[in-house]
C-alpha cells in the first residue's frame, strides 16, 4: 500500500467521508486527483533522504488535508488519538463558543476542499523558543506555518508525532490577537489549545511545511 493509499484509508476508517456528507466512493474520488503530486513528493523524499512514511525525525513527505468546510475542526479533533491510546482528542475549553471560527488562515491555501501539505516538520527544534520568534525563523527559511486543520491532519495520520515534550504550535491560524493555536497532550489524549505568542514552553515547538499542492 502506498503512503497515499494508507492516508486515504485511514480517513475512511475513521469516518471522515460520513462527516463530509459523502459516500466512501465520493470521498475517494474527491481525493484521487491528489495522488500524482503525493507520489511525486514521496519519491522525492525517498531519493533525498529528507523524510519518510512512516515518519523519521518528526518529518513526513506529505499530508492529506481536509478543509474545515468539508469536515469541521470540532468533529475532526475527536477522531485523533495518541499512538497506542484510545482516548479521543479534545478541544480546550479555553476556546469560547464560536472561537474556532475566528481562527482563520494567515497563508494562502489551495482552493479545493482537500489538498496536500508537503515536506512537513513537527518543529521540535523550537521547543523553548518564543513562538513569535519561531514563526519569524520559519518565514526566513521560506517555509510555511501550519493551520489548525493541517495540525489535526498530522496527528490523524501520524499519532506518534505528538509526543511528550515534542508538541507543536500551529502559527498559520490566527484571530487577530496574541493567541497561537497548538496541539499538545492532556490526560492521555491530543488537545487542541492555544498559547500566547510571547510565552515560550519547553515542550512546544513550531510546526512548518515546505508548501501546499
């Protein structure tokens, strides 16, 4: 099974087609056009030794990402788990009702309801760094920060990448204030929360990617 097929099958097994209001066949057809670019990304990563699937060193060649217009964040988060665990992911209660809708992308996204995120890094090198400074470094490298949906996609496909002292912020979803969304571990499950852009945490890095397709 290719990495693309594995990611697609995982989304199907977790029930994403039903959440999107689609049959399995319709859902598969929606994502099928992404296959060539995904296979190209996987082949390039294998040739350059930069990333692997399963992941190595906190990096993956690509992720299938579903826009919140297709599957709402509030419904996608409970489908995540930690590696070897069964407790469903939760959205932190500090997100007031309607808060998540206010966190919108600060980067340009593909227009399709599903797309690829390429050359993804968990970003543990930024653990202990001020998030605002980490975001500046990512930008200087010509890389892109991750949105909430993209972070959820990473944990959905690779639960092992959300690990103790190796959690990550999602700097590409903002709402105009100083809050930066992040995914971390709470009571044996993934938690979507937020931290202040000026407050460093030793266990929280800054996820990034090479691009989108």
